[in-house]
């Protein structure tokens, strides 16, 4: 089946749009006979105050800014896949008793009630069957639940509509990040971290499957402030001076502890950083020291920049494009 799907997908084009507080990231990818190609990309400014913590505060300003980014990227398609992020947006692997696949959607509503910070009736849910597991002789289904507040999803669709763009799909940002980085995290348990301007998004991936995502509302601005402080000695000391960054690291440690406890003392094998914050020099080393984990920079894997793109200019922004590329990969990968 997969092979047929691949044949049909050749030539398929998809656009991912990752709208953040500070920047709008757009990427167009295409499936060719050689694999997945990045055809176009751009990073443009978000109008100040239009987005905060994943929420749209100024729809008109955002809608007015979107066409310029697509134009700069030379993206002509008007169909896009977007992400949502923020406090009440999450994805989580849950277990269900073995039931027919068509009943999963209904069954998950009951189960979701226990995991969502908002009422199930106010949320948009998506569910994917991950695999069947046998534990203590009992068959169970592992499913990946993704949820976001309906109001948030609608506000994005409306803003894009105002920019004459059609939303083909909406996805939890953490899952798009996991898809774009999946080739870097096929084994073991890894933490993926998107360091944005106002938010830090976390996804824990085990054996290539996202287990859990979480958003911390304290992002890379804290890290930028740290960088702006002159280092008394040449080194990671500059980072240690920033109170905001300490707070972010504390929250990251807490999330890691929570995950280890939930998954019976699982060892975390490493961390990948992406988002604009991952472009800060030495950030990986600083995080490795502070969190006592191997840390590296995550860049989209399995996507080749088109021959017409300048590899150096892509490489410079690759960590920041992870989510936008992961969104586009949803449709053609
Ligand atoms: N070359 C660079 N060096 C250092 N920092 C950088 C560089 N490029 C971008 N950044 C930082 O990345 C941040 C923007 O990252 P990103 O585009 O991921 O945020 P965002 O998606 O707009 O925010 P959010 O996800 O919180 O809504 C900026 O705050 C900026 O300081
Ligand atoms: Mg972001």
C-alpha cells in the first residue's frame, strides 16, 4: 500500500506555515522521485502584538502580514497547513482496550476528559492509532491524542481566511516538530525543544513515536536577554546571569522529571533544540551542562533543499524552519 501511496504522491506540493510571536515561517516541499525536496522558504516578521503565547490578538494585522511572507518565499499555493501551540494545546499517547478502529474516536472522548485542561466539548480532538501492545497478557491499543481549544483553531482559520488562504490541516506544533526531526530520533527516548520568542514547546519521542507534548510560556526572549548581557568571562557564564533563562531551565527540568516518573523511570537519551532560539551560539552546550544531557541542534531531516536554493542561507535558518517543514511533510511525506 505504502508504495502505491508514494507513487501517487510524486509531484505533490505542500506548504507549512508556522506563525509565531516574532516570526512567520513558511516552507513549501515537494515529493520528487529522489525524495522530499524543500522548494521554497521564507521567514518574515509577525506584526508586533499580533500573536502572544500562541493566541491571535490582532487578526487583521496578522492577515495583512501573511501574503508578504509567501511572496518573499515565492510560494504560489494558497492552501497551507498550520500549527497551533500554547497552554491548552497538547498531544499525548493513551491506551485503550482493543476496540474496532472506527470506535476509537468515540472512546477517546471519555479518556480525553481526564487529560485535557479544558472541557472536551470546547476542544478539537484528533486521534491516530499508533500500535497494538500486549501488557500482562492483555491487548491494548496505543493511540496518539492531539487536542486544541476550538476557539484557538477557529481564530487561526479565520485569520488565514482573511488573508485568502485555505487551511488544509491544523496540527499541534510539537507533532510537526517531531515529524521533521523524526530521522534524528528513531531510537531511544529523546526530548525535542522548540525555543520560540514567547514559548518553549516540548515533545518527548520514544522509539520514533511522540509520547507527550507540553508548552512552557517562557521562551527565548529570556535567552536573548542572557546573550545581550556581556560575559564577564568568555563562556557560558553569560547565560547563567539571566533570571528568565534559569526559570525556563527549571521548568524544563520539571517536565523531564514528570515524564521520567510517568514512564517508570525511563532514561532520557538526549535533547534536540530547534526554533529561533536554537540559533544562539553555544546554546546546546549551555543546555547540556545545565540539564546533564547530550544536547544537539535539530534541523529538518530527510528533506533536501532544491538545487536552486542557496544551501548556506538554508543552513543558517534550518533549526527555525523545523515546524514549518514538519507541517508540510504531513501532506507529502
Ligand atoms: N541568528 C540568531 N541568533 C540568535 N538568536 C536568534 C537568531 N535568529 C533568531 N533568533 C532568536 O529566535 C527568536 C525567534 O524565534 P522563533 O521564530 O522560533 O520564535 P516565534 O516562533 O516567533 O515565537 P513563539 O513560538 O514563541 O510564538 C528571536 O527571539 C530571536 O532572538
Ligand atoms: Mg514558534
